[in-house]
């Protein structure tokens, strides 16, 4: 029987440490991926409005509940506020659309997706006019609207994504400290400073792209795939595990939540098997040596010539 690790949020509610990621999940496949994951034993699904697949995810959830594979109370569902809905008047309609698409009455966790603001209705900017600056749409005002969602019972917890200690502290000064921060995190980007801050302030860190984002289109100069790194493959061989299982187990061993994406039934089950992989202190020490502060998602897509933002300032 798999021991499903859970981590405690500030209010004592437990968040399953392993979830199914749905970013870049192929349309037409994510419905069955969600369905299969819940049948296999997953208790956590990570979503976002901009992924464009929440209706399909919702279908998978509904079918799993109807089949008795899971109850709503057992399931932890996360979604995210897109950049075009940072103005306070747009925050509640955004979560209501997500809830409708997912077929749910309440989220377990709702995150501000990026510290970047767009004009309402813009998915991805095509011109300078499509952006709003953070002076025009302050994150603190967005955060106040997020707190109102919690008070209204539309989500149990609120948090952020793609932000660092400086922004987390600024949000706490206008209300509550975020319960969760979701960031890119893997052995090449171990986020030690942020993780220390989170541990100090009772914030859970969720790691996205935990396998080094193998499914995205890499660009020249990218680090080689983590799945093929000799340190990772050697530990995997020693434990009779896969490289993916080692990377997922490493994230959980640090008491971070991890959300690997897959629509492949075999890989979904393989990733779930990471719950049974135990790394030694020696394994953790070897993996600690791989940190080089390398981002696969560097934020440059929000920092071209038409943007008022700088990539280096996204993560503060």
C-alpha cells in the first residue's frame, strides 16, 4: 500500500505532496489523464485557466467521483488566476469561470499565476498596449481580491506562483501571507533561499517542471535533460527506480509539493510510484551538488521589446 505523503498547510489542512500537472497536456488527452490519475490513486490535480483544458480536467474528475475512485473531500484541486484578470473587479469572475469549467463549487487552492498584468481579455500580448504595469494593476490590490474569494468560500486557500521572498513579504503586509508559492524547482534550480523563507513563514513550496521540463521545446544553450543526468540515472539504477521517480522523490524528500505532468497512462503510474522511492542522505547530498541556478523557463517570453517587464525582476 503506497504511503501517500501529505504536507500541512498553515491552517492544519493537509496538501498531498504529489499531484498531476496539466500544463502543456495535449487537448483531447487530459480528460483521460485526469481520469486515469485519480483511478491510479492520485489525490491532487494542478490546473490553470490559461492551460485551456479545465473543462476536460473537470470531466475526468466527475467521472472518477461517479465511479467511486475518489470523493471530492479527498481530492485537492489547484487552479490559477491568469494575467488578464489582476484588476480586482476581474478576480471573482475568473475563479467563477474556472469553477464552472471544472464542475466544482470550491477550489482547494487558487494562485496568482504570474507577477505580470495584461489588459483584460488578452491571453498573450501582441503589443505594448496589451500590457498593464504593476503600477496600473498592483499585485497588492489583486491579493486583496484573492482574500475576498477565500472569505466568500470560493477557495479554501490562496497563494502565488513565480514569485520570490520580496513579493511574498509585500503581499503579507496588506493581508495574509500566501499559503503556497509554486515555482520552477528541480536539481538544477533548487530554490534554497526561497525554500528557507517558506519554511520560516509556514508556506508550502510547490515544484513545477520537476523533471526539467522535458516536454517543452528547448532552446539553444539549455541544460541537458535532467532525466539523463549521470547522477540521477546512477541513483535510479541503485534503487531499481526510474530517473523520473528519483527526481519526484527528491522533491518530496525536501518537503515540497511536486506536480509532474503526463498524459501517458504508463508514465502517470510510474510517477505515482515515486511515493515508494526512498532516497538516503547520501543520495540527497549528491543531488544537492547539481544546483546551478538554471531556469528552463526564464521568463523572457514576458520581456521582449513590447513589454514593460524585465525577466530578471519577475522572480523577486
